């Protein structure tokens, strides 16, 4: 009889441990915030005068996003102030692309502007157009010009601002998600620089909420369009990204 009671007690104890383990795993998954991830699919080298596809694959929480609000590719040549903003089409399975023909050799930056799930991500990649000698010669002509390769060199940090619409005169939560090499960037120093054309710049420090999430509270006094620059410092990197937000 004692053996039966002991065996039954062991079974009950084992069941309780399994339930507790399942609850722990569920809580861990709930604490992990889903992140809008954008993987660039752009060649490292591009031939002159040849139609080339620039693409990216968009996922959210590991699942493909087929209903992104906006996907555009911004393209510019280092040393030039001219920029192209190209509307991408959806190819299916979370992939978005645009076709472009490059007619001048040099080093170019390609930024995918992706808005989905009320988040924004802007991964960037530099590419060489033409053979290396042509590109080097073209870059040398504008190496001291505004917008040169050195000025636009950035770390592989994805900065996603959660919201770009706020109400005037009310406290607004500025939330940004940071990832580096596809993983949440933690223990960073994050500041928001906020300004409206013609007005002074305001700086607000963000709190680290964990798992690559940083948040600050600011108040937009006037209606209209504001610029918000996200400054990120961690280890030996200093990254920044400018977003436009609407205040109603």
C-alpha cells in the first residue's frame, strides 16, 4: 500500500514539474518582443548599364510579412547629393524588389525603407558599380564632398521606430527597437534628438527596457512634421538614424 501511495505521489510531483516548466517557457516567449527584421538581397558588385534587381525579405517575429505598409529603396552615389527613392513591388513570400540600371561607376548606398506592423526598419548596404578601378576612380573624385563614403559609413545596426504619429501637447512615448546582426542590441546609450524646422533641437535620453527596446517620453508642442534623430552608442559604435514623424 505504501509503495502505491509513493508511486502516485511521484507521478503527481512529476506532472506538477512539467506544468511549471511549460509555464516558464511560455513566459519566456511572451517576454521576447517580436522585431521587424529586414534582410537585404542586393549584390556586392553591379555591372554598369545592366538592369539589376534590388530586393529585401521582410519578417516579423520570424514569419514572412506579405502586407507591408510601405517598402521603398533609397539609392545614392557617394559624393553626390542626388538620391533616388524607388517604390518596391511584392514578389511574394515576404520578398520585395525593384529593378534599377546604374549608368555611372562608383560606390553606392542602398537603403530599404520598410514600414510594417507599425514599425519601421532601414537596413543599409554599400555596393560597387562598375569594375573596381572605375569605382575607385569615381570615388576619388568626390572623396571630400558632402555625402562621401566616409560620411555615410554606418555600422550594421537596425533601428526601428515603433510609431511615427503623435498628438500635439500630449506626452508621447518614443519607442525604438535595436538589432545588430539580427540580434537585440542591449546595454546601449540611446538619445532622441527632436526638432521642427526653424525651432531649436531638444534631446531626450531613453531608458533601456531590455531585449533591444528603448523608450523615452517627449511632448511635441506644435502640429506638423518633426524630425527625430535616434542616436545609438554601444561599445565602439556610434550610429544614428533620422525619422520624420507627424504631429496632429
